[in-house]
C-alpha cells in the first residue's frame, strides 16, 4: 500500500499494521516525524504529482486529507500510474458541508471562504478521479462527532494545526487567538463531514 502525502505518518502507521506500506511526502521535516510514528513503513521524499515509484508497483494507494493541497488531476493520474491494473485508489477529504459550522469559523472569519475554494465538491471529486485513469468510482459520505477540551482547542490554534492558518493574515490570526483565549467554552463539540472516493485503476 502507498499513502500519498503521508505527512507525519498518522494514517500510515495504521496502514503499516495491516499491510506492507510505503509513505511519500514532499516535506523532509514531516518524514522525520513519520519515521518515529510509522517505523514499520517505508518512506520516500517526493511529491504527489511525481511519485518516486515504478509503474504498477502497488496494490492500493490512499490520499487522506491531501487532495486540497495538490494538483488533483496530476496527482490522481500519478496514483493510477503506480497502481497495478485493478488496483484501488482511495481519497478521503472533507465534504464542503463540513465548513458550514466549522468551529474555527467565528474566530477566523476568512477560513470558510478559503477552505471552500480549496476542497473539492462531491461532483468535482468524482469527475477528477474519473478523468485520471480509473474505471469509475464509488463515493461515500461519512459523519463523525468529536469533542475537544478548552486546552486542547487552544493548543491546536497556537500550533496552527491546519494549513489554512498559513493562508490567513497575521492580524486575523492574532485577533482570533486572543478571542479564543477569552471566549472558548470548556468543551468544543463539533461534527466532521467526509467524502471518500474509491476507484479501481482501469
């Protein structure tokens, strides 16, 4: 199995428990963390658009919360290239409905617009996968609920735990953080809405 855009190895570590797994990421710093978290997996430095693997090398490939960060048509086609015929590709990303009530929206008002522009809709995801060398796809919607303590929520904000923080202004970040430190409740409850596309290589 290949985890494309494995980052710090959070998902890769789970894959490595059930199969021979490789991870690839464009960040050397993230790969260093992945080496400690997913020690049973192979790791390579490389981009989703130019995977450092031979054609037909893998039975399965995954992209977990990566589709909004890459050139999707190129990355999806590269995943098809390294899959064996009939191999399966799975993409997990946020459904745009997730941003309707994202818990950071009130603190950082520009985040909703930025994320809606980056994340694919269900129709876009289906069309982009279909156009990249796959024999159709199956789309599933999943919902999860979660809860954070006030301290955990503040730690995430201070650590800029999602890439969207890099796309807002320093002023908006400082204002939102100050407001969070004043106003966040003792627990932050939230829902996560997922889109998961699974497609066999043609």
